[in-house]
C-alpha cells in the first residue's frame, strides 16, 4: 500500500496491478486505492477504478468518504475513469440519494457510453426509487441508440424484479 504513494509512476502503477492480482478487499486497501484515485497519472487512475470494481464486495454500502471520492472522480476528463466510476457507484450507491441524483444528472450531460453505464448503474441500484424509473423512461428518448437500448433493457429488468416482489 505504501507503494501507491511512491514518486515513480511505474511503481504506483505496479502497486495497483499487484493489489488487483491479490484481489482482496479490506478497509485499508480501500483507503489506499481511494487516495490513489486522485493520482496525476492516468494509468494509475484507470487501474485504481478497475481494481476497485473487481474487489469491492457486491452489495456493500459505501462509506461517506468513498462516495465523496467517487463523486469527485466523476469530474475526471478520461471517459474510462468516468465509466468505471459510474459502474462502481451503481455497485455501492444503494439507498444513497446523492449518488442516485448524480447518476440521473449524467443522463443529461455525458457521452453516450457514460450515459449507458449510468443507466446500468441505476438499474443495479433498483426500482424502489421513483426518480430512477422516471430517469430511465426519459433515457428511452435519448438521441443515441446505445442509451435508448440500455434504458429499454434496464426497464425490462426492473419490471421483472418488481413483479417478483409481488408474486
């Protein structure tokens, strides 16, 4: 974990790879990776978001600190970092109004690929939030077919999930 702070970007990149290879999540690893998500080196940031996506436990409710860092990472200029961050927010952002609001705002402002990922993330968060359903219906009318298709798939999945609840 100390290598994530090394002055040499290659050492930091290799540290991220090693953490991903080991593949074990812990609060200490999480803190180290979240700090590295603001690294000036693009490859470090891309690696960090990919590793977090692999090792963060499914269903984990993220800490306020983690949510704050991930929301900040949405400002990254790199689309791969943004997409990975959106994916991760969908994995850990359940029941977090700020995350849901930010993912919904992405549907209005980002590239089609990031928007499509936001649709998938909102679908992962679930259908108990009416604003998610409203946002997904709005995405059906997006000018990009990637976003439209993702929204249609998400609404279909959420519909099946809702019917399962009431059977």
